[in-house]
C-alpha cells in the first residue's frame, strides 16, 4: 500500500512538472559568416538584456528570463526583431551576409518568429514602392489595402494571442507613420521641383579613405549621391542594387558618393560597416547627421535619399530614383550615352 502511495505521488509530481511552463527561454543559433564574436539581445529601446558569446563555428546555446514581448537581436551592425516568451525553445539558423533573408526558426516559438521575418521582408518591399506619385485618394486606398493585408495575415489561429495583439498595434503605428511620411515626401517633392536645374549646395565631409571630400572635387562628372545610415534597414536593402549600378557604369563619366548620417559616436561603427560590406564609390561621413547643412538644403527628412547632379554642378534630380528602381538605369543610360 505504501509503495502504491509513493508511486502515485511520483506520478502526480511528474505530471505537475511536465505541465508547467519553464520560466526561461531556451535559445540556440547557428550563424554562418557572423559579423561579431557575440550577439546582443536588447529591448526595443536598446537596453541590453544579455550578451551571448558565439563559438568559433558561430554557434551558441543559452537561456534568457524575459517578459513576454518584442526584443532585438544584434550581430554587429545588423539587427532583427524577436518575439520571446518564457517557455519558448527556439532554434535559429542563418547566414549573416543575407541576415533576415536567410533566417529559419524551428522549435517552440518558431511560428511567431518566422512570421516576424516574413513581415519585415514584405514591409521593406511594400514601403519602398514609388507611392509618392499617388494622389491622396489613391494613397488612401494604398494604405487601406495594406491594412487589410496585415489583418488577414495576422488572424492566424496558430499564432500566440499576445503576439497577435502586438502585431495589430505595430501595423496601426506603421500605417500612421507611413501616412505622415507621405505628407512630408509630398512637401519635399514640391521643394525638389523648385531646386531642379539650379546649382547644388555643396558639402565637405570626412572620407573613409582619409581626408575630406567636397562636391567641387567631382566637377566635370555626374554625381549620384546616396544619403543613408548603417541603422537604416531600407538603406541596406539598396546596397546590392547600388553596387550593381556602380559596376555597370564604372567606366562612364559618373561618380557614386554615399553620405552617412550616422551620429558622431557611431563613426567607428560606420567605418567598420563600410569595410566589412566592401562598399564601393566614395564613402563620406556627414558632420552633423540630420542637421548637416547639405541635408537641410535639400529638405532631407527621410532616408535613403538619392540626388543626381550634372557635370556643371546643377541638380538633375533632387529626389532621384533609387538603385532598385529600373528608372534609374534608364535615366543614367540616357545621360551617359
């Protein structure tokens, strides 16, 4: 009888422990071509939660005690979003050279995090469309279509209910910000229309290769300017397209200048990014980030921003097509016959 009683106790304890949610996240990852020897898990405001060391093969296995919600994972200058809850047993495989495009999660919590990866990639494409040419009515429809797409995608019974609430709020905030951006861009377009065919404001910025470079250094050539920052996701999306354009027109009468508006404290981070990513063209660092005179003259309030200047220093287009836009190739081919 005593033996039977003890067996019952063990059985009850086992089942009780089996049904309990672990008070931590088990997280492991295998990162090919990593940018750093460790990754940072942070809150969305940048506050560090945990720094995790990778082994020589880019592998780590660790645990985190968290509050349910959104986090960021940073590998050097690259970062992505995570959704974490205690009890998750998350496994990640990725290639840091491709980053979000290569991420595959498995294990408990994979559904939400694979959803996040897909959402990030789709939003980059969606918000990079040439929406500025739309009139207000068409833009309103553009936003409503996006809202309906977001709702249809998130109303998935397999997703964590807390995660669904978060995603709906994220969609609302993103659409509101996009509406505000549209208004700013419309005003900027009006300014650019006035600036086109006038002499461009100049700049005099630190060059990644040493010394300083100013716009006048490139007189006699077309100058295609990319205003960007290392933290800007849409800017990074354009990098491979810009590299392709640079290669295609390397023997033509054009120079490609990239101006970073990273804050001064991130100067070394910018230098490392340029070197690690093997960025071509002329790489410059603006003196006062968003408040740099060159940016203020062009009314820059969003990046990436592209500007095309002719060999005499006149503005061809103060809001030129981005490298991923086929219109840029058409424009350059016409100018550089």
